[in-house]
C-alpha cells in the first residue's frame, strides 16, 4: 500500500549544537556555503529533520543514513532497493 506523508518544519528555531552531529560531512560543509545565517539555519534544520524522519520510518540511526544526489542535486537514499521516495523543498 502506498501512502504520502507531508511534513512541515519550522525553520526559525535554533537547535542545540548536538543535533549538528547528525549531519554528514558534506552536509555540514554545505551549511557554510550559504551566505546568510537564516539560510544556513534553514538548510541545517531541514536536513536534520529529514534524517530524523527517515531514521524513524526506517528504524535506522539518522546519522548513518547515506544519500546520493541526482545531477540537479535532488537527494535520494543511497540504497536503491528501499521503496521510499521523498522530496525536500
């Protein structure tokens, strides 16, 4: 059975620094490519939320989730056999 879930993440909250450890090295590096602090915070919060949600659904450690990226930068799970698709916007 297919289902769709829609999640919204408030991006105006500041998380304790311990949550940053959930991000992979490439995600942490990308945070600092954004010039505006608001954009850095928004990217970081959304990526942490994505990892926490996928970790809950898959029953995996959020820190160990690996992504691959399309030519346009769209993330997907690095394990192609999993029947989970997601979109981040």
